[in-house]
């Protein structure tokens, strides 16, 4: 799958987090990996100074690392998750 690094695609990825019951925030920080996942609080924080491409790649990396149940995820978001799992 070829990814389109656009703001629209970034928004689609961001819309998956509420289905997973996670909050996504963009903040400045000194994260060595560019992001921080607080699993107990279900919060994901991404460096706000990343480019759109960097944010999208980081979101994909995070989504692929989280453990979640598919039963509460909307069909549209499931399709996106299935596509990015192949990356």
C-alpha cells in the first residue's frame, strides 16, 4: 500500500484512537523515539514539531504496537488498520 502523507490521511489515523479508547495529543517534549505512550492512562503523546510525514509514520508505529480489541472499532477504521498492518 502506498501511503499519502497528507493532513487528511493524518486525520483519518487520528480518528482511530477514540475507538481504541486512547487520547492522542501533540506536545513538545524530549522523547527519544519522538513519542510517548502512557498505557495506564491511555494517552499517546507525539512531538508536535514533527512534519506531517513524521507524525503519520509515528502514528502508524504506535497503532501497530498497541494491543486492542477489534469489536469496538468502526468499519472504516478497521480498513485503515488492516492496510497499515501490512507495512
